């Protein structure tokens, strides 16, 4: 292996004079001029080169935005399916109630009695009473109807219609309540334990009327 480092140093340190006849350095511009020219060229050409890329990026961004919007729309439709299903079920229940009521009217007409006798007494939920909420349970309402309609032959005849009507009506009310809670959770009724008449309500749950309906 040859080492020419010493020779190179000697050449670098040596002051070499070139005869004017053979000196052509004046034909070559300074390096700084080349650097300036290249920088100016790049400055002018960069926007031209970047324009197609920027256009492609913009097109891709538009596609992504459209896909995200479509995804959001599909997600909203998907989320609305349970609500639509529940509303359809409520509509079907409402139709069933109308049919039951018409059947009750038909029965009343055939028996020659007033419709008001067939319509059962229904207790609605009262937000300020635990006892009223217990009385709104299906078991209590069925027991109430059994007792009221077991006092006469006509009562026994119309009892199947009355019990069926109460069940459908209760189911409809529960569905409507659940839908309201989904739309606005603040409408949910508080736990029974928080009511001042909670202990009295527990006694109502052990009464004969409640147990009779519970046995059905």
C-alpha cells in the first residue's frame, strides 16, 4: 500500500504559478455564481413540480372527506334502526289495542251492556307515589280486573277480553315509557326506595289483589 499523503501536502502548500498563456480560469465563473443560479432555478421550479402533487393531495383529501361523511350518514342510519323498530312495535301495539277495543264493543253490543262497564280501571303512574307505582304493575291491574269481573256472570264472560286488553295496554305504556327514557334519560322515574311511602308500597305488593294478578 502506497502512502502519498506527504506528497499531496507538499503540492497543496506549493505556490504554483501558471503562465498567462495557459491560464483559462477566467472562462469559469466563480462557484458562488453557480450556487446562486441553482437556487434561483429550484425556487422557480419547485412550485411547478409541486402543483401536480398538491392537486393529487387535494383530490385525496376530498375523497377522504366524502367517505367520512358517508360513514357518518350510514352510522346515523344504523343507530336509528332500533328507534324505528321500537316505534313500529308501538304502532303495532296501538293497532292491537284498537282491535281489542272493537272486540270489546262488539261483545258489549251483543250482550246489550254499556261499553263503560267493559273498560277496565287503569291506574296511571304517579311520579310522587311509590304506592301508585306498585298499583301500576301489571300484576296489580290484573288482580284488580279479576276481582271486579268475578262478581257477576257477565263479568266472567267479558273477563278474557278485559285481561287481554289490560295486558296489551300495559305493554304499550311500558314501550312508550322506554322510548321516552331513551330520548330523554332525565324523565326516568327514581327508585322506589327514595319515596316517602316506600314501606306502605311494599305492603301493597303483598296484598291479595297483587298476589292474585301475579298468579296469572
